[in-house]
C-alpha cells in the first residue's frame, strides 16, 4: 500500500523539532531511521500530515563514556552500537544483544531512540534499557526531563513521551568489571522479532549471587522485570541446578502472556523458563 500524502521537513536543532511537534495544527511526527515508521505509514497505521526528520541534528548521534556511565544519542544507528568498542567495553550486555535486532541493512538505518520510542514489546532495546537501568532524556517545548526506563514503557507502542517531546539521549550507569551476563532469545528465523527473550546479569561474590536482574520480553505489553525470579537466585550459587529449576518455575508462573498467532501463552511461558536457565548457565560458564 501507499501512505497517505504527507509533507517532510528536515530540522537542524532539537529546539526546531520540538517547536514544530508541539504545534497541534501541524499534526507532525518524528522520523528517525524510518524502519518502523515507514511500514506503518505504508499500511496506513499512521497518517501524520508532516514528518519531522531528525537525521540533520548531528548532536543527537554518538556514543560517549561519561563519569557516570555510557551515553548514547537517540539518533545513534543500531549498527554503530553493535560495532562500538566503547559499548563492548562499558555495556557488554548491550553489545551482546544488538546483533539479534533485525538484519544489517535495518540496523544500518534504525536508531536506538527510534526503537525505544516505538516501544514494540518484542523489541530488544526496550528490554535492555530496563535490564540496564537506563535513564532516558526527553526534550519538550517547556522542559527537559529524565525518565527511568522502568517508567518509560507503558504498553504496546505506548511510552511516557508527551506530545511535542522527543527522546534525545539514553544514559546507562557504570557497569562493574566482573559482572556476569547473558542474552537469550528465540525467534523463528534469525533477525525476526523475538517470540520470547531474556536479558540477565548477576554480581557474584564468594560464589554466591549478590544481586541480579532478569528481564523478559515478548511476554507482555512491555518488557518485564521479574523480581520474584531474582529473589530465588540471590544468595544462591547462580548455576546451581536446583536454584535454576526453582527460578524457572517461578518465571513460568509469574508471566501472563496472551495467546496469539505466533505462539500460545503456555508455549511462551515454557520458552521463558528455558531461556532463563540458558542465560544463567551461559553467564556462569562464561565467567
Ligand atoms: P522510526 O521508524 O523512524 O520511528 C519509530 C517510531 O518512533 C515513530 O513513531 C517515530 O515518530 C518515533 N521516534 C523515532 N525517534 C524518536 C525520538 N528520538 N523521539 C521521539 N520519537 C521518536 N526491531 C527490533 O527491536 N528487533 C527486531 O528483530 C526487528 N526486526 C525488524 C525487521 C524488519 C524487517 C524491520 C523493517 C524492522 C525490524 N525492527 C526490529 C525494527 C527496527 O529495529 C527499527 O529500526 C526500530 O524499531 C525503529 O527505529 P527507527 O530509527 O527506524 O525509528
């Protein structure tokens, strides 16, 4: 199908973008890499009158090490994150997961900000932002505000972004050097959206899990942190088969996915439990 007719404006500054977006008369929408938005326009799932193109705002792209962690501009391409030695060193879980996103041509255009703003419940970046305690900076017509990833995702394609706001950067806190991690997902073909995925990290002291994070995606209307599963693993030897079996049981019991054309709810729960066990084992073995 073809999209409804629309106009396009390329902007050079965040302020210009925000000013246009905040004007309700203009019915404007941001375009970043276009990898999700263009299909939506073509299927007429969205029909804005004006696209505000962020690709000319140089300040919005880039990866930098800060004192407080890692900063990634919203317009940074997925492929640049995948290939960045700075990301590999300072956010290795992010680096491990990015190759699962779509295919190289899509990663060449798609941006981290576009993926987070789009908030597909089966997408990797939202789950990683939650697993890594990222903070998202939103620029609006009147204020700039910081929103933790845990409060940003509010449903299928629903976020905390208010009309007129754009996501400008994502900050990830410092990553401890000896943190263990793994990322697991299952999709029908490599590059497809995940049916279910799990991001996991653990801090281990004297052989016991001191702190950990379990986030699953593809199992709800947004990525979900599973604190009950984390509680089972904390204080135990992470790869211990009994601890793992209990954690997987709790995982299966905590999720309430819907049945859909891709998979039944039971199948998603079963997959989530299996992927959790694989992730914990893989993190433990890698260490
Ligand atoms: P766009 O398509 O330009 O925008 C997406 C939405 O976000 C729009 O509503 C837009 O208005 C809004 N937006 C964009 N940037 C901002 C911003 N800075 N502030 C506020 N709003 C903004 N993704 C995955 O995660 N996993 C996959 O396996 C996967 N497979 C794919 C397979 C195919 C065939 C295709 C076409 C896409 C796939 N994607 C997948 C999606 C891809 O990763 C997209 O690039 C990404 O979701 C959107 O990024 P974008 O920069 O292209 O955003």
